[in-house]
């Protein structure tokens, strides 16, 4: 028997018991005629105690232990003299009567502690050691619990987990595919799924009614902190549903996760149209942990113009002038304001400049454009923003779409600087009524904003022929704290409408048939009305874990260049392998 207990299990009530523990040496403290060794496993740490008076031979053995040696210790549980309240086993120690080294260890390249001295690269290279650290393991434990909860919850609602293939034909979700050459079919390639989209729809045609899968998806995109080339989705599809049914079902799942994992209760999740999200927050995934909505001082079609005709050429010449009001930020110093200007002028953001207006204690306004706007004009701004003494108004100008995007970045920065974005505060939001199509200037054609299988809103169907760009999609995103946690849509289930959609997207009927004939044919064999959603599982876990990067919630993640530095992939193939593949 290797062990009778784990290293996190023994308590004062076990005193006197004869036990065996196995684990890793986390710390050795030699104190002359005594030694203490901390033994660690996944469950905790227990103190082993060695004493010359008890066994000189064992004490000598303990002195030879190195960090991360794998050992087995036999002994008796005893009450500790100096207790350690930090440890669950802190009231006891083991008076060791037998010690076996099961395996030695080289000195690890970084300390296996919560505050480690190891940098990112070295920890990724030795990820198996990094995973020994409590903080990292706790993230994966959270992930495990979340997956269990999702499975149980959905199973209870009759969802059936079905595995779909990984070697498939390309699914158009807007990203690049990873591809795999076929040895048996020279010159032909599989694609790895960007999502199981078409398969889950086919399962609905099969009558499966409610499907889910916790599934790996693959997208060959540029990477960011919240993106990995392979990631996991909670992928779901339902038959005989409308948008409302799906929102209710998955709001229920999210509430269940929040309640059981975080002890948080929620009322109905707020909903916002895509148009409002863009107008008020400049983003289709607004962070509504804080307000600070956009106020348009000038914008096409809104009938307001509080800036033109004052000889300020910048504001006169642009399409839109939009701002935010940062509550209580009037105390920003000149240097801080310059910092904000520099921030918005960074090439990634691309604004030309920043106008600020401070509301003083007496209610008067002081702005960076006082030359052009007199007290009365600034009072009108103040009024438009609902600004009060102590507030800071920040204004950007330019093309409406670009300005909204830039102001979104500035709003998020101000939210962070003013401490309004706490990771323990959770603000879910449904974003609805996305446009069905997006015009792409470069290729001069429409793209599906969600994917080509998304149906138009029934009330916009009549615009499909005349004004396709104005058609709204029967699609929805779940956003939490400014993070897109999931998205889905009610699908097209009629062959003719699907064919029209492909036509709008610039496919010839032949191309559509060649690529998606299998799906359109299936629609002719009794396809039920259906719709679904997919939740980004890695993001969901990182959100629940209060971290920004999803990498911390993936056991073996890739770095920002898509490399696994531990196994050193991707790598070159030898020539025989290439030849076999016909490459
Ligand atoms: N397949 C979609 C995605 O991966 C989700 C859905 O429409 O269900 O974003």
C-alpha cells in the first residue's frame, strides 16, 4: 500500500493513528538534531517530523531529501506544538517511523509555490511542474467542476451529449481552418472543425431534439490573451424553439453556475439591441459593470449638434463628436490628461486627439477647447452629459464607426482607472438583433455576421431582396463583464432561404451545392425549426476564476505564437512522413 491517507486529510482527531503518506517533498528544514519535511500532494501539505532521539538513521535520511523528491513516509499522527492555521493539516504532524524515497528529482527550474520565481516561458516549458502549484491546479479544479455542472444541468433538461467528428470539411465561421492532409486520398485535405455547427444542425434533422457537447474547436486566427488556436465550447442545439426559449434555457444554465459555484443570485439578465450597444458603448460586448454611456454631441441622424459653427474646424469637419462623462475624475492632473490623449492616439486606437472638459466645484466648465466654446456652449455640453461638479467629460471626433470604437477603448480604460471593473462583480447581458450581414469593403461583398446558417428576424424577411444590409439576424450573444461568453442563433431550416443566403454571400448555386449540399439536401427531409448557442468554455472558466487570460485555465495551452513550448510543436516532419502524405 502506497498510502493510507492523502496529504490534506489528517486532523487532530486522527492523533495516535498509524498512517502512510506518499507525495512530493515541498520543503526540508534541518535543525541540528531535528528535521521537518513538508510532504505535498494534490490535496494538501502535511508536516513530517524527524528527531534524532527517535531515530538517528531516519534523521540522516531526511537530511538527504531534495525538493520534489517523491517519498513515502510511515508514522504516527501527533498533535503539533506550534500549530499552523494556514494549513488544513496544521494542527498535526507525523512522527516518522519509516521513510522511502520512491523517486529522486532534479532541482526544479522554479519554486513550486503560489508566488513562484519562474517566468511565463519557463513555467510553460515545464508545465507539468507548474501544474503542481496550488493556484494553477485550483483553476483546473474549477474547470472540472464547471464541466460537471454543465453536463448534469443539461442532461437534466434532456440534452444528449453526442460526439461529432474532428476530421471534417471546412465550416465557414469566419476564421481560417486548420487542415490535415489525407494519406489515403492524396491531394485531399480534411479541415478541423471551427465548431460542430453543421453536424449539430443535422442532428436536429435526425430528431435528436436537444444536443450538447463539450467540444474542442480549432481556429487559425491571430492570438490574443483570450484566444487559443484550439479551445473548448459548450455547444448546444435545440429543436422546436424560438429565440426566447434559448435565452431562457441558457440564462438558466448560467444562473445555475453562478449560484452553485459563486453563491450569486441573479434576476432576469438585461437585454440590449446591437444598435443600442454600438450607440451607447461603441461595442457589441459592452461591459455594463459600470455606466458611463456615450453621449453624442453630434452624430448623423440624431438631430443634435452642440459643436458645429464655433470655428473649431476639427468638430465642424467630422461626422461625429461623441463623449463620455467620467464621474469624479475632474481631479485628473494635466499629466494624467496628457496620458489619456497619448492612449487614444496610439496606433492600435488611432484617434487624432482628445478634448476634455472639467466641471469645477462651482459648476463652471473648463475645457481644452475654451478658445472655441464659451461658458454657455460648455454648459450645454454639461447638460447633455448630465455632468455634475467634479466630473470629467472626454470627447472624441471623427468617422462615427471609428469614433465609437476608439471611445469604447477609452471608456474601458476610465472604468479600470476609476476602479469600476472588479472581477468579483458579474454583469451578464444579452445582446440581440445583430445585423445579418456585414459589408466587407475589401472583397466588396457581404459576409455573414454570425454564420451563413443564421436566419433573419421574421419581421425583416421582406428586406432580404431589397435591402439585405438592413436585415437583422435572429441571433444573440451572451456577454459578461465585456467578455463575449457565447453566441448563437435561430437557424434557417428551409432549403430555398438557405440558398438565398448563400447567393447573398456571393456563392454561385454550384459552389453552394458543392460546399453545403449535404446540409441543404438534409433540409428537404423534414428539418424541424431549430436553433442553438455555443459558450466559450475556457473564457467562462477564466471569468469565474477572476483572471484575464484563458491560458491559466487550460492544462497545456499554447503561447501567443501558437506554440506548445513544452512538446515543441508545431515542428517539421521527416521526409518519409511527407512522402507518404504526398507532400
Ligand atoms: N457555431 C457557433 C459558434 O461557434 C455558435 C452557434 O451558432 O451555435 O460561434
